[in-house]
C-alpha cells in the first residue's frame, strides 16, 4: 500500500479544528478516500466508539454516516400542518434500502404512491392487502395469474390448465372449480 | 533598590511590560477549575524564572492562577457570543503580568504549538513535557489517532479515511477507517427478475468483507471474534433465506405452469384416446367409448387436485429447511474463500438451486404417483435442472398488448462511499450448469469414489466446500475456480455503463507512480477514450476498479455529445478525471502519453483573448472565447511539430485572467503521436 507522492498531496490547503478526541472539523484534507480526498468532514465519536461523519468528498458525494441511529424529525411546531420533511432527487433515483433484516415501514393517515409510469410490487414470499372496509381494483385491464386460490379463474389454475379443452369435453371441465383448491 | 521599588506602580502599562514563558500545571493541581466548578478562563501556570523547578519548593497546587486572553473573534460570552479556551495541561504558554514585578497576576496571551517530537509522557516534574490527555480527556486511538501536535504537515492530527476497513489494515499504523460500511455494496429495490441473485451475491460479498474486518481486529474487541462472526452469519442467513423465497416461488411456477401442466394435459388426451379406442373396440358404441374416456379423465381429477392443493405447502416446507443449508454454505465460504469471485458466487446460488430442487422433488414426487398414468414420462428433477426461468424468474405478459415494465435506472448497485457500481448480468445458464455438475459429483461422493471430509447433503459438491479452493492452481471437476487473492493485480479497469448507450470504451492512463516493478502503484492521470459508443442519452457512469481492489479514490466523468446535428451525437466524446486516487497497480509496458487536447468542463464567463493558460510544465495554450467571454476552445501546442515530454503525472491547467471566472479545464491525454524529429542534415544521394 502506498499513498501518492508527497508533492501531489496538498497539505498546505488543509485546515482543521480538533476539539479533542470526540469531535473534529477537517477541511481540504488530502487523505484519499474511495470518492476522492476530503472537501470537509465533521467527524465525531462517542466514548463507546460509535462514529458519525458528515461531509463531502472531492468526487462529489455528500455523506451522512452514523454507527447507530440517524434521526430526522421536522415540523414539531409547524401548526400549519404543511410539508415537514422533503426529500427530492433532482435528476435520478431516490433509493431507500433496509439492509440485513431491517424492514421499511411507512405510516401515515393516508399514503399515496404516485408513479408517472409503472408501479411494481415484488415480494419473495407474500403480499397482503388488508383493508378494513373495501379494496377497489380499477383499471381498463385487470388480470389474475395464479395457479390456485379463490381469485384464480378456472382457465388459469393449475387444474384448469390441465383439463382445459380436454378431449372429454364439458363434462370433465365442468367439474373443475373456478378457483381455490379442490378439497 | 528601595527607591526603584517605590517608584513602581506595579500596574500594566506604567512600569513597562513583564513577559514570561510558562507551562500549564498538571490536572491534579487545577482543582475545581477544570471540573465544572471553576471561575473565569484561568489555569495554574508554572512560570520560568519566577517559579522553582521543584514541586517541593513550590507545589503545583500553590502556583498562581493565570487568566487566558482571548482573540477578538472568539467572543467573550457577552451576547451569547463565546468560544471556550482549549488550554491543556502541559501546554507551553506565553504571557505577561498584570501587576508588573509583583508577578502575582499572570495573563496568558498565547500557546506554543506542539510538534510530534514533543513527548506525550505522564507528568514527571516541572517544565518537563507531558501529555495533555487527562483522566477526563482520553482517547484509545481506535478511531481518531492519538496525536498531540498541531503542525501543518501530513503527520499531525490525521483524520480517519473514507476507505474500506480491509484497505486501512494494509496502510501505515496511523490510518483509520472513517466508517466501516464504506466499500460495501447496496443493491437497490428492483422488479428486475435477475435482482434476487444479485442481492444474494451482494449479501455474501459484504459478509466476507465484514468477517475479514472483524478477523483483522479493525472493529475493536467487543465480544469474541467468533461470536461476532456467528451473529453476522445468522443475520445474512436470515436475509438470504427471505430472498430464496423468490427463487422457490419462481421454480414452482416454472414446474406447474410449464412442464407439469403440459405433460398432464398431454397424458389426459392420450388417456382419453386409448380408453375411447379400447371401449369402442369392445362395445362398438361411440357414445359408450366417449363416456368411458371421460370417466377415465374424471378419475384423474383427485390426483391433479392433490398436486394443486400441495402448491402453497411446498414453498413453506422448503423455506423451513433452507436456512440450515444456507448457513452451511456461508460457513464454508467464510472458512475457505478469501476472494468472492464470480465462479464462487455462481456455485453458491447453484447450491441453493440444488437444495430447492431437492425440496420440490421430495414433496411433489410422491404426489405425482397419483397421476402416474398421465405423466407421460415427465421427469420432475430433470425438468427443473434444465430451466433457467426458475432462478431468473419470468415476467408473464398476461395479454398480448400488455407492455413489459421498463427499468430506467442507470445503476442498480451502489458502493458505499464510492458511488455507482456496474451491475453485471447474472449468468443463469452457468449457475445451472455448475449446480448440475456439483450434483453429479455429490452422487459420486455418496458412491464412495471421492472422499472429502465435508458434509454436502443435497447441496452438491462445490469447490468452496474444499479448503484448497484458495490455493493457487486449484482445479476440480467443476473447472478452475480459484478463490484466493488475485495473482495478477496490474492495471485499472474502466467500466462505462448506464446513460442508455453501449460500447463506450476507455483505457486508463496511470501516472504518479511510486514503488518499483510488481510493487509499483500509481494514480489515474487520464483516460484514453478508445470508443465513444452510441445511444447515450445522458452521460454514463465511469467506474474505476482494479483486479485486487487495491486502488481507491479515482473518479472520472463522461461527456456526451447532445447536439443532434453533430456526427458524434449521443456518443461519449470525453472522459475527464475528477480525482486521481492512489494505489492502483501499474500495468506492465504502458504507452507514452502527452496532453493532446483540453476538455472544457465549464466555460466560465468574462474571459478575454489575451488571457493565458499554462500547464504544470509551463507549456502555453491558445484560448478562444465567445462574445460573453466563455471559453469555447483551447488549442494545445502542436505535438507533431514539437516533442513534448511524456506525461507521467496528473496535470493542472491554470488560467491567468483579470476578468474571467468559473472556467474549469481538464487536460485530455492521448498516446504520443509519431514524431518525425527536427531536420538535422540533408544528404544528397544523387550527385
């Protein structure tokens, strides 16, 4: 491991204030990171060793890191009930990812998911829609593609696929339920 | 003497100015002043020439309090404008006495900076250097190094770096990681069918990095190393178990919707025909034959129904056992694999694939006995082992006019602290191939042909189960899947992706080289654009990597021609280096490069034709500006007429202008053109 030549590291430009072992402001530090050297960092650590870093790298990334929880709360005294937290991506994606076994939870009085084009809901296991009053599916085209279950049309179920247009004709296919497993 | 004393007022400004140099006394002598019960900005100071070098003659506790003088920008506290003093025990301070020769009211004007050569020892006696750390100000050096200097150099107060902990461990002793997740990969939410495999691979890759970090001791020693690793493996096992649910569902869908339904349907038709024919032959009655055929088909309804009914249960049964298999696979990878190469990733997913096939055949197989008559030789295991859709998933276009969703993201993966990561496509065919081959090898193992002390169960005999997989030259029946440290690190890879286009290619130019031969490393000083590709709607990402993940910090950006009338429309026309990075392994026998052109990243405003542009070597460049003073073109020295020195270092272009501002120019490097050389002598061969 070797750092770049000393003459290529601009230590003259660096300015810092170290407030002790728990907090530091560092600017123009030529120490290289994955996204380039440091434009500025506010670096903090607890007496337990948990770290927090807020800053910007020369590659352009502004980062907020914290070993424990990051809490963002807005609008406590906003009596107008307007926008309290606003996250905007001006040109690209907005990602929210819960790693390991974390969950993404969204709770509000009303929730609107508004896509200009498509919405994909994907789950490795189950998707549950549980409304205490009504579920309305509204579209020009609404299809159900399931092998079993009480929403699956007879032609689409596994049995429906097997017995559809069976040579025996209607007497056989009439016995196949229009959904749901045969008990 | 008496007269002299009588004439003194002992008041600052009236009797001259009494300077002094002293040392802030140790923590124990400062009493409540530093424990929250103090008054003013004062510390006990031992002053040279006034106070003895012996604590017996004058104890530290008996030293006078010295007031600290603040700068005018600090704020005194009035109007809530305040900065507290940062004096530490052991600080060497300079001041004066408010009371002149009485020397009882010292004021501290300033503090001498500390160098790294000043000892940080415990307090041993007056005027000997000692540490500023106290019983209340401690630093174990784990995250921020212990530094008691404030020099303007590379050694003083080094900050933690934004590089992965695994890289920090290879740096000098005073290197620290700013954040341990830097370098890990995040896979975005996606409905792309191949994303499940990418997410699984990312989990395993990150796990290996974390385990290495813990094993190397970079995260401190809270709890045992093995306990931490077990906890990590448990978490990743749960995560991959959840992700595997998608693969299980896809594979079941493939069986039911694909092969099995078609096989049974064909079998039903055959059953009807044969029953019809035999009944007709026996009775001569078509209606009787038809009834008999239908009856034979109806008799199959319970058997087919049982298969349908079992569907929801099969998935839950497989998911109930898959965790154990995943944990076994992960532990083997941690034990044996030091580099999570593509073939190991494929084998890992292949192991899951085999386990799921085992689960499906185990539950569904017996049920197929009930419809044996109409199966028509359908082989469940063989069918599953031949279908890529099971792993990758399929999106069924449910009607002919249903538009398949499009995924416009420029990237689906992100390296924390670095940026977008090129997401490689999943080689499903390779996964199935290796899974089947490993399954065959496993059968051989059961037959006792091969004896290895690893439990394979139904997963298959994979290379990463073999402790030798990280030894150079490793080979097996599955091929050459060496999973040790890369044997050849040299060179930087430029991955250009996203932006809607394809086929742009660049070649890295390395300079600022340190070290020799195989140990030589350098920085990215330019990118030679080999091909601009086509179809780029927005600038693509430029990812810079190397085989051994040694290099870090190189960042580059692409420029796309968005002029519809241009011959290079929607092509990448330039790639410029934003940050040169360091520690990239140097390729052998690289070309020589010169500054070939100048990329105008931002044209600025207010420049004039008389402004000058020079590079680090003093070469001058021509400048052309438009009516608003924006730089529209920069001309380089003619490299075919001159022979400029090869560029071996990152270059900066400087604009000298009295009126212009905001322009950003970057040198564009290219392979040195053929140079004819200046004419030395003309030889007349005719006369």
